[in-house]
C-alpha cells in the first residue's frame, strides 16, 4: 500500500485509496499489480478497476431505490409479510393454554378430594358423575379423543351448566382453546339429549291411572276430573320439547 500512495492523484483516506486496499487484498490482483512496470501503467490499471467497481455499485443502488421498481418492491414486501404471518400462525405457533395444571389434572384432584367439592362444582357426587360418564360412553356413543377423556368432556359440560361459566372461563379452567370447548360441549349435549329421551318419560305413558297423591287430595283432584286423553299427552310432550329447545338455544348462544 505504500507503493500505491506514491502514485499521482491517490490521497490517503480517499475513495480510490480505500478501493485499492480492497482490491489488492486479493492475491491474484496483487500479483498482477506487481507485474506492472511504471507508475503511469499502475495508475491506469487501478483507475480502470475503480471505474468498474463504481458502475457496479450504481447499478445495485438503482435496482434497490429506482422509483420504477416501487410496485415490485411493495409486492415483494407484501409477500414476505404473508409468509411471516403464516409461519407464526401455523408453523411456529406460540401456545396460549400452557399451564401444567390442566383440566384433567384438576378433575383428578376433585375426584380424590372431598365429596362436597364435586357437588359444589358439578351439582352431583363423585359416584353419580362416574356413572354418568360410563352411561354416556357405553350407551350414547360419547367417545374420548386423543387429547381429552370422557371425564374431562362431561366435567366441562357440567361446569358450564352448574356455574354458568362462559367459554373463556372454561378455556382458562380446562386449558383448551375456545373451538375445542365449544365442540366438546355440543358433543356431550347431543349425548345428553339422547339420554333425556330414555330417562324423562312417564311411568304410565297412557295416563290410565291417576296417582294416589292427586286422587286423595281435595286440593288437586277437582282440577283432574277429566280423562288424560291423547290430546293432553301430546300437549305435555310438546311443552317439554319446547322447553328443551329453548334450553339448547340458550346454551348454543352462550357457548
């Protein structure tokens, strides 16, 4: 580099001086420079390479900042933004419900704890809850999934009914997404409707006999001095059906 500084028009700290430090750092260029004899030839050789380097930098700068390429640049930026959003949403998803105290762990704690805790949370004792889970699984086609047991599904359903919990509250309590909560709630609701058809029915479907509690009570009997006709039976069934539909509609809206 001392030899370069002896050449005319090359000042220390100038652009061409810094270019020479980069150029002569390459072994092949340095050997070529040393083969040149006089200072004028060396100067023209350096000036030629400096002009080529300057033109290349101008081309790169025009490719980046040229106003004519603004549309291409915006399109590229938009595409990169879409790719990043897709990656963060579907590939590198940050978990939300990541507590170690999951719904299943909490339910197991309830089932091992005091009987009153189960009654307060689900409005039934532990034995009844287990029998309900077995009935829904064996007779009404309620199935467990890869990440949720029958107990957790039924517990989630009863938690909503007993406490009037919202979808977000169930998400936080059971550590599942809102879509998972809603889907499993309706699965249990469908099974419970099938169970209600078998459970909620009169012991005497034709109403041929009047219960003694009504027959021997003067407060009620005057109002039941009519035959329980098929029309009255249809009226009772339709009323029960309307009430059931209103309950289902309410919980569909709430969940």
